[in-house]
C-alpha cells in the first residue's frame, strides 16, 4: 500500500501513481513495480490488466490494478483525479503507471519524466469485423 496518489497529463496521456516525499524510496518502488510487471509478462506476449477504482470511507478512491496474479493498490485518488484519469484514458486508450516525488513547491514530479521509469498500460480495443 502506498501513502497517496498523483496524476499528470503528458501530451494528453494520463500518468498516475504513488506519491512519495523521499526520492530514493520512490525510485525503489517504481523499479520494483516495473520488475513485478516484467515477471508477469513473458517476452513477446501481452498480459490482461484489470483497472478499477474502489470507493473509500474518506471520500477518495483506491486505484486497483490486477493481472498475472499480482495486485497493486494505490489509495488517495480523489474524485477530480479520477474523472481526469478516466477522460484521458478513454481518449488515449493507454496510461502510464509510475511514481511521483514531492520535491518542494509545485506539483509532484513524475519519474517517467525525470528518470524514464514507468509501465505503459494499454486499454483493450474491441475487435473490428471486416
């Protein structure tokens, strides 16, 4: 379980993940996350990932990702964040799962931008009949 969540839109693509105060811990967590995903997906194959949001008693949501026998829960997603995420995810048919670091004033920084660390999750598309 992570302390909270953050969301950024980069070129319209939603980037979401756990939010940390300590950069070293955020780097450790995002590397562990990418290793977990790599173990679940065999080379050249695709794994199905279920993305869901569960309401919490405090009015926020927990983002839950499950697939390949692994579960990831990211609490602290507020309603505005959830709406922005869903709108962008539906439009781009993908999102990036990463970690964020609060480094002083301003918005938390995504490790996708600063270090290139994260996992891309594509939304399944309906098959076209020709």
